[in-house]
């Protein structure tokens, strides 16, 4: 039977602020080895035997970043990749239902689906493959299979699964019950008992099995998801399917655990023999680097004097620590986090506070990826903002205008093609042009080398939402 991994890519990763932000969440976080969690997940999926294709379910805003990651991670794979793009999140239940409906139409009701969150770190590929092979056998027999991880400590941030009777081997069990994130006393008891595992959020089943379970145990969600699918299936042969926002808004927001796993009868759990981390906190990121003699870890240029058990992520400058213990310090170009290790779960509260204040640091980095390239905010103040803009070869910004700002463009490398009102003209290195307020304009890179330019914005409002798009080659204009 063909194997079809379904990769779920989303989630804000608020506990990993300031590196993880709303427009560049945890799956895109660059790890100490230079790779991303999303890229690692894609590579791990296509390395499995009998993969017929991949289904990626992500937000519309992450489509181009996701494609870039997949191109880097699985450039030589023959597997087909299809993207189902959500206009907003509706939890894992609807995402998996839509993925199963798509896979059923393309690969058959008896294909084996493997659901993989995009933000997990698994280093032991051999043990992971062995667990998937065991899960495939159970899935083909009509079981809904989940993967459990043997707990190494009494973690209160994960859900747990109690393992019941064995199912033919020592690593497969009937799932007796699911437990939400427990208090510490219960987590200690689960660790001692030895019959509980962490709920990894990875699953294996056939489209026929999981869709029947949704129909039986979450009928309202199932019918709403079918309505969404009916709007998609005419274009199902395409590599990218955009989910209709109005139809999707009618789908209940529910996790697969609540919708199916806690209610269905034939649920199995594979006790994975592989290492696993959801890299959900700075404590977990810290563990990815080797400590020095004083227990200090980190990345970048660091100086530690009289410092113990401290993690430092140094971005663009030297970070020095003197006489401190048990801290996590994360330095980025526009934000710095300093937290005690005992309070790392509260980092998400920083994101909430920034959002309440309307501060862009909760969602945007100083450097922001765009389908056409990226921009970096160099400096801003009352009435002005200065950006470095890089446009990839063949890239083009949308045809747009701004109501409240004008823009001065200076080319420093490459060549620009500029649309400015009714005129279209080139701008070369060391040349400039001015885009007045309320003027339709576009910036394009016609060359096979990157275009780099400096943009100076002037106006009484410089927010990224002061933009009206008329045409866009990346589909960002509603029709």
C-alpha cells in the first residue's frame, strides 16, 4: 500500500519568542545545525519506504516559505508534494479530515496516511522507520494508530496515553485512555508506573478508517469538512489548493484527540524507540547544544565570566554575561529576552503583552521573508522608515499603492525595473527614483542576480497594512 505522509505546519511557537514569531513560527526556526524543523520533518518523511506523495497542510501566508524549505530539504525526491492552504487555523481535527479526503481522492481509501507535525525533532531515523513500519501494519488492519514516547521526566506540558493490552508485540498496545497535561503529582506517578507514554501527536491510519471515525464521533465537523472538500476537489490534481475562507469558518475548531482519539474503540499506540522533542521551549533548544565545564550553552559570539548553567543565543553582536546563573538570554536585532530557567513557560506572556500593546515585535522580525525575497528594517522614527530590500531573480513586488507614504528607492546592486504610474523604466546601480503617495507602482528584478536596494519611506503612517494591491504574481490579490 502507498504511504502518504501528511505534514501539519503551523502554530505560533510563542514560548520561543523572540526567534519564533507569528510570520515566521517555530517550524521555520533555524536550529544550531543550520536546518529547520520543517526541513527535517520533510526529509524524514521522504526517507521512509514506499512514499507515494506528501500532503502539506499549512496557512496561506506560509506557502512560499514552506515551498522554499521543501526545495532545500527534498530537492531530489520523486514524491509528489501537494499543499492544502488554510486561510486560518481550525486545529488538527479539520486539517487531518481534509488531508484524508484529499488523499482518498488521489491515492485510494486504503492508502496508509502518516500524520507528522512539522515542529518535532527526531534524530534516530532507523528507530523511527521501524515504528512507522509497525504502525503501517496496524493501520492496514483498521486501527487508528498514534505514537507514544517513553517519558524521561515528569513533564506537565505534554499529554499522556495509558497503554493497555499488548497488540502482538512489546511495542504496540491498545490505548486505554488519554490524559491532558497533568499536574506534577500525576506526572510523577505516570513516570513511576511505566505504562504511560507522552502523546506525540503523530498518527497513522487509512483514509477509510479515519473518515469513518470522524463521521461516527464528530459528525458536525465531518460534514463541514466535506463541504470544504467539495469546494476543492475540482482542482484536486493541482499542487496547491486554497481553502475557501467562508466554508472553512463553518468548520468547528477541534483537535483530533477530542474529536476521535478519546472516543474511538480501535485505537493503538506504538511506544516509539526513537528520541523525540517538540522543541517547545528555550530549555529544549538549549539542550541541542553542548555545555561547557560550567554548564553554559549557546550560539554565536559569547563571553561568560563567573556564569553557570546559562544559555545565550547571540545574534549579530557579542553577548557577555558576568556573575549570573540559570538564565536564558536570546539576542535578536530588534528584541532581547532575559529569563530565568524556572520561568520559561511564561515567555508566551511576553507575546500576549506585545500584542495587547499593538507592537509589531510579536509577529514580525526586523528581516521579513516575502515571496519575492525579503526586507530588513534598518532604522525608523517619526515620519520615516529605512529598509534594505532584496528581490530574488525574476521576483516582483505586487502592483500597489500607499495612501499615506511616499518612497525613495536607491539601487545598490543589480538592476530594477520600476513601474511608476504610467511609466516603466530601469534603475541601475547608484541611481534612484521616487514613488509619490497614491501612485500605483511595482518593483521587479529582471536579472539573474539578486536586486538589492535601499528604500526610504516618508509619511504620517508607515505600517505594513497601508498597501492596496492591484495585481500580484504570487496570488495575494483577492479576485
